[in-house]
C-alpha cells in the first residue's frame, strides 16, 4: 500500500460513524501526570542544587517532597486534639513574626 493509500484509508476510518467494533482501552497510562506551576526562584534553585548534588533529575526531588508532605499529613491523622488557647495564641504570634518555635 502506498503512502497516499494509507492516508486515504485512515481518513475513511476517521469519517466513519460506525463504532460498533470499537474496543475501549482502559489500561492506565504508563506516564505520570505532570503539573506545571510557577515557584519562587529560591525554591527552584534549591531543587536544582539538590538534584545536581545527588545526581538525579529535579522531578525525583519534587516527588520526594510531595511524598513526604502526604506522609506527614497521613501520620497526623484526623483525631481531634486538645490544645490550650494560650499555646495557639503563642504559635500564631510566632508565625506572624516568622520565628521558629523554640525547642521544648
């Protein structure tokens, strides 16, 4: 079959409205999803430096960060906790001043 015949056959199959022989391909994609968002330059630089130092691609560093974040959330659980109001006020004040809490 010539290239022109291949193209013509492909066009005819695309123009057909008969999908009775169609097969659904529900296999999951082999590639992972990609999300592109702007990040501050300091974060981008740090990820690039970490990747270069470890000899991996930046995506590997980002995957580790995301996995660690969700592992932390999962470990925290949904159990209610009791917190003294004074501790909440103190923590919020520290965040507002951008200070890290002192070690207990």
